[in-house]
C-alpha cells in the first residue's frame, strides 16, 4: 500500500505546506490553502518522460534543427492565435467564462480535423447525447471523431493508447481525477497530477492535446498556476459571454507570438471567423461626438483599430471616481496627473469613465495619448474629427514616447480611410506623410493637445 500523507496546497500558486495557514508563504494570497490527501507516487513513474531510458548530454551545435510541421485547424483565426496551426506533441490550455464558447470552438476544430486524421474527444462534463446534440446543432453531426465520456485519467490514457489519435481533447481538466490520489476531482492536487500525466503522454506519443479549464470569479484559471507552466500554449476567451463577439488571446505560446488575438462571432452554427476585426470595434457615429477617438493598437502580429470612449462629469463625491473598462485603472490615474502637471488641466473635481468599445482589453502603452484625447474632448464637449487616429505613450515628464511598429499602424489606419494621424515624432514616416494621410508629429503633451483642439 502506498503511504498517504496530508498536506496543504495553495490554489493561487500551487505551493505546498505541511500545515494550514491563513496566508500563503510563497505568493502572499489569503485563504487559498486547501487540504489534500496524497499518496506517495510509485518509484519510476516519471522514468522515460521523453521516451529515453537514460539522460544524454548533447552539444548545442550537434542538435538537428528542423521546422516543426503545423497542421491547420480549419479556423484561420484560431490558427493565427496558435502561431500557424497545431504542432505534434503540443499541449494547449483553453480557459474562459462558462458559456463563452470553449466547448463549441473545440468541437468545431476537432470536426474539421477528423476528415484528415483520427481524433479523440474526451468529455468529462457532458454525456454522449449532449455532445451529439451540440454537434447536430452546429451542423457537424456527420463528423468522424471518436467520443469518450470518462473522468479517470488512467482509463482515459488506456483508451488513447488503443485508438492512437493524432489530436486529443479533454473537456475539462477540472473533472479528471487519478486513482493514485485520494482527494476529490477538481482539487489542486488532482488537477496538477492529472495534467502531468496527460502532458507526459502527449509528449511521448507526439499527440496534439487540448485541455479545457474553468476560470474563477477573478477571471484567472481555476486550479494551481503551475498548470499554465506545464502546457505549451494558454488561450483565454476575453469579453462577456452575452456579447456576440468572442475574442481569444494567447497568453503563452511556445510556438508563436504572445498576445496574438483571434476574433470570432457567435452564430446559430457556432463560432465564425471575423476577417476584419477593426470594422466591428469602430462605432462609426453618424455625426462627430465628444469623448470618442480611434486608437491604432497592435495585438500580436497585426495592427487593429479600436474606439476609445471617455465621459467626464462633475463629481459630487469627496473622492471622484476613476472607472476603466478594457484599460488599467492605475494608469488612468497616472495620466490624469500628467495632464494636470504638463497640460494645465485639472480633473480633481470630475468623475472620469473610460471604455474600450467591443470588450477588447488594451494593455499596451500606445493607448495613453488616445485616452487623454478622449478625456479632453469630453471635458470640453468638443468632438474630434471622425477621420483622426491617435497613438503614443505619455511619459511622466510630459514627453510623447514612440511605440513599436508605428508605420504598420499608420498603413492600417490609411487602409480604413483615415486621413489624419497624431503620432510620436519617432513613429512618423521619414517622408513626412503617407499617401492620402496627414501625419502630425508631436514631442510633448502640450503640442499634442493643441493639435487635437
């Protein structure tokens, strides 16, 4: 009999402790330690992780470098987020809110791949009938994919060894358990151990593996954060499940660009790709409105146009509100301080609300200047021109700093019909302007505010 022991594992970082405490000693999170009863693993269970009986040292120049073969999934937007397609032996973790489309996009992807290779879809949450009903609703009832309803990872891997699929999906990892542990499915130890066995199997057999993960109320992946370090790619669904459009962002990708974005539209037949995301994030008001400006951001490998809206209203509170949706709230407070110090405009008695249209989350610093432009437009109640785009980072000294890939952003704006751009001096083209577009160079915040009056 394997020896059992009781320990406490942090649900935020995965750290293990011999006794319970209110605060995790590693990450500092409160009330995250949960009791787990684990059995000691048998000796040699992790032997031969890569199919070798003994470790060998190889010099770096002796390693044969070859291009990894990628398999297109049939969904161009998903291929973009994955870095060009699926790689054999890769493990992809898909996370998102309930009902946002994780199982839907997984079933669509596997159905398209089933025409070219053997597929195994393991469902731990739904019965065969439920999966079949979803497939028929999406028009995929004739897809030749293997379906297995199982939650025990040992029995799951035994079936996979017999079927020998090229692509395998587990929905979801929180329902899977291993017989080597006595804790309940969904606990920290079960999620970590089950994922380790699945990753080990996928690497050894060269199978492309999909794992579906739940998220907590804070929006992070449920279970230990070590789960994100075990996989090759982490994809998150962003936005509200009630919104028609779904945005998938690559948080981690060992085979492609990080922060790559894929945009889909939810329809009766499942998720459909949006080939021109900039069009859905622009309101295109019938007439100019105050507090609205167009930002040219860059998500992954492509530029994208989004609308930034601001509302400034007189505050009757001792501490005026600073509310942001799609942007970092602390950065808004910093930008308002820079606007007061270097622009001479105070907002200490005003409530400021900033929103990025379409539910997109913008984390880059290129949104600094557009945010201030929208705030100033709402404060003065003066609409900005509808053919104007703005991007640039604002420093604490009032300088306008350049952002990466400025010329690509300008070309994207010109392609959508914008005729004027306010950009940092270092991002302006050398010839002074693009064909059909006036490019205004600014170095200081005051210069930028004068150009957008």
